[in-house]
């Protein structure tokens, strides 16, 4: 192994997850089952992928943990916050993602994960009515969350903590220059209990970063996508990543759009629709919550099929994304994509993609990878926006105040991921992003 620039992953890693619903319980159950040798962490890059390091005669294909010190699954301790009091075992059964036989072997470990009271505001997710809640102003919520993190870390004797948001999508909070552009303004708004501009998720992010924990936003919420949080991440030297797990339809889109772009075919329209029936679908049935998701999902194509770069091919294509709540399907989402393309001399053609996926089964490995790689990044001294994690995210964070264009192209994102692992492993980042 080359000399990694990351500190070793000594001791335990505390993984505190906001939301103990379908995604979180599938993630936790899978990690616990894998630890017992009863399941395989399929889909996880940190557990399976091999990347090239070195060139020519020195070329080797290594797994991530042969290049960089990644925390071992056996060293993970879990905690969660949720609006509902059900423990992880009850919640895993309620979610109906996994079969009972895949949950029972880790029943005791799951029962022990009891959700801490949530920092919640009904106005941010009207369809939820749980009563496992903290009380107080936004600033008081921050202080209570910080106390939760400190207590868990001490009780479980953790060396490090990572906080992951896998809770419901909040209503859309547009970036506000007055409240969200500087840390000072953000703190003032929290202290003034400004409920309009400070989403509960911002309290979690602020608490995590202040306690020296990386924060990952798995929903499309704008929480850490504001300059004030970038400032806090710089100040505390903590990594942040977001937003929105890239699981089903957007994964397909960011992998398929390059086929059209690479072959210089034209696009006149891309219509994406979904049906899903889990609690996530229920929350997204509320127009204000769907708006947050829509903004995130729509951003994918613009930077892959760029009208300014190819006016003949990509000017004025119609891009539409819909999500429909349909209870009979539970967590088994069905996505349809109708893609209207055109070829030689403008002749039209159609492509149809029908993805019968399982939402939480696709999201769980992303939770694991995002947590382990954020922890690694912190130990390697990387802080602020972690662009190399864009590979896992639908709407990658970028500095829009400087007109930075996010990278949505799946294979360009993969190059960024590989280069970051190489660099943290003490190798040269040797692939260009074309
Ligand atoms: N599964 C996927 O493919 C996928 C992809 C991208 C993003 N996501 C996002 O991941 C999130 C989780 O999805 P899910 O299917 O597990 O949803 P879920 O509804 O099963 O679970 C979310 C949980 O979060 C809790 N919650 C809501 N607000 C909270 C708060 N302020 N504090 C603490 N807990 C809170 C809810 O009570 C619920 O139990 C959603 O935002 C979803 O949009 C999922």
C-alpha cells in the first residue's frame, strides 16, 4: 500500500441517522446482517469496487480499503432520530422492504436502536404527525441535538461521528440572501427563531458540524446547500455532501444521457414518471414537498446535454419529472422514461425505459458509502463541499455564487471519485475529466 494521507480509522465510528424509516432501517439491517455473514452488501462501492492505481508496470487494481483506511463495518455504532417512537426493528417491519427472515437474525440489535426525539416542524412535512419531538426555538433545538451527539459519542465510546439525513423531504426552502449567505446571519436567524428560513434539517446540520461530525444530506433539501453552511464547514474543518441519493430514475438518467450526448444524437424531450407507495411517496404527494424533489431531479440533464454547447442537438428540449403516490406498490417503485430523440437529418426516434426498482434497496448502499467516505474525507483533512461524492447524489452541491457548474454525468463523477480515492491513498490523481 502507498502511504495514505488519511489518519487511520481507529476506534468506533458512530453513525447517527436523521429519520428511522424505510431507507435507514434497510441500511442498518443490511450492515448488521453483513457483519454476521448473513447478507452481502451488494451495490456498495466501498465494499466491492476495485480501481486502478499506478500506471504501466506499476498498475494494480485494488479495493478501496487496500488504498485508503476505511472504517470497518464491525466498528460502526448506530443511532437515529425520528418523529415516531418505533424502534429500528418495528420500523423495519413497518417499512415492508425486507422480509421478516432477513430482519429477525439482528432483531436485538435493531430493538436497541430507539429513536431520539426529533427536531421537527409540522409545517415542513404536513403529512407527518408523530409525537416523539423536541421542544424549543430553532437555536434551542440545535443545542439539544448537540447534546444528543455528545451523549451518544460518550456512551458508545465512539472515536468519530457522522450524521446522515435520511428523513422525509422538507418543503422547498429557497435560498435567501439575507439569512443564508453568511454564518453570522444564519446564527442570528436561528437565535431569532426564524421558522420560515430555518428548516429543522438546518438545525441537525449545524449541530453535526459544530460537534466535529461530517453531515450528509440524502434528501433534496437545500439544508447545506447554502453559503452559510459552507462557511461553517470550512470553520469546523468538516466535510459536507448532498443532495438527494441518486438511486433509481436519476441513476438511469445520468448513465443513459451520456449515450445520447456521446453519439451526438439530438433530444427533443424526456418525460419521467414514477409510482411509489411508501411514506416517502406520501410526503411527496404534498405539492410543496414535491417541489423540492422536482428541482433536484430536473437539474440532472442540463449539465450533460448542454444546449449552449450543441445548439443543433439540445436547444429547447422538454424535460418533465412526475412522482405519483400509489399505495399498492409500497417501496417497490416503478419508473417510466420516455425519451424522444432525433438522428440523421432530424428524423425522430423514441426510447422507453421501464425500471421496476426497489427504492430502499438502491439507497442503502449509498448510505453506507457516503458515511464511510465522508468519515475518510474528514480523516484526510478534506472539508467543505465534497465534490467527489457527487457520484452518489442526484443534485450535487456546487458553488452557485461563483457560477460553478455541477457534474451530473455519471462517468465523469466516477472519475472524480476514483481520483479522490487515489489522492487520499497517496497516489497521483491521474485521470482527466473529459
Ligand atoms: N429510497 C430512495 O431511493 C431515495 C432516493 C433519494 C432520496 N431519498 C430520500 O430519503 C429520505 C428517506 O426516504 P424513506 O423512504 O426512508 O422515507 P420514510 O418516510 O420511510 O422515512 C423517513 C423518516 O423520517 C422521519 N422524519 C421526518 N422528518 C424528520 C425530522 N425532522 N427529524 C427526524 N425524523 C424525521 C419520518 O418520521 C420517517 O420515519 C426521503 O427524503 C427520500 O426522499 C430516498
